[in-house]
């Protein structure tokens, strides 16, 4: 437990610096203060500062080399699948272009995940999707959080695909869904998702029909993509 305070300080500094970089406080190509200066500015130890710099380097936001100091790298170097990086970007007023790109990733992944789920999902996994749908129904009556219920549904489908690579993307999908679902629902002028369309997804998965499951998910995602594109035009 002795290391806990230092770890907390490291994570806090990583978060503060990462957010500052994403928001442009430290523009691409410019240098960050030295580790010694960061220690003073953020009132943290040298070891915590060094760890924070290592973490940001691993996320692709900065490079730290002897005699060159700490430099902010171009956005093309940032690890967009890192949930911290994605969270920092999404929390600083994400662009519609970014939401469109994320939805395109969903289009590439989620229909296939649903198709796999229709073939491989266990009864327990089907039950988890059904429970998430139940939460969405309760959310319509004010008994659950509509956003959390919607996210639970989509991540349950990913889990039911039994594909280890899809499963690794669950946290990434969850993080971005918090912004994209909220945004598309606001455009539609509704507080929550279309429960019937999500019920269709569940039913096609339960009926063990991969092609219909794929199309049911595509219907929801195509609508989301069209909404975002309509605002980009």
C-alpha cells in the first residue's frame, strides 16, 4: 500500500498532461517542460514525473530523448485505441469528423460480432444481452440510465461473439459510445435508443441467424452514420 499515493500522483499527472496535450496547451512539435520543471509545476516527485512521461510516451503522445527533451508528437502517432487517449479527446469537445470515424469502426466490427454471437453465444451470454435489453426498457420508464443500458447491450453482444480480439475492444467501444450515443440521440431529439431495433438484434442472435443479425446491427449503425454525416454537410 506504500506505493499507492505515488501511483495516484503518477496517474493524475499523466491525466493532466495528456489532457493538456490533446487540448493544445502544448502544441504538436513543441516541447514540454523538463522533468525537473514538471516536478516543481505539479508538485510531484521526480520518480512520479518520470513514470508519467513513460506512460505518455507509450501512448504515442510524446517522445522523450536525451538532449532533445520531451516533444509533443503529431496526432497520427497517438494510440487512438488507448482508452485514456480516447477519453481525453472525447472530453475536449470531439469533432464530428472523429465521431464519424469512430462510427465507421463500429460498422466494421459490430455487425460481424453480432453474426458470430448468433453462432457461438452461450445461453449465459444470450441472457446477458437480454438483461441489457431489459435495462433499456426500464430506462424508458425512468428506472435505469438509458446511456449505460445502451452501452451494456452493445458490449454484451461483443462479449457474446467469443472473439478475443473483439473482447479486447470492449473498453474502447464503451468509452467512445458515451459520447457518440449521447450525440446521435440529441440529434434525433430522444433521450434513449430505439428499443425495438435493439430487440430485433437480440432476436436475430437468438434465432442463430448470422446474416440477419449482421443486418439488424447495420440498420442501427447506418442510421447513426447518416445522422452524423447530415450535420457534417
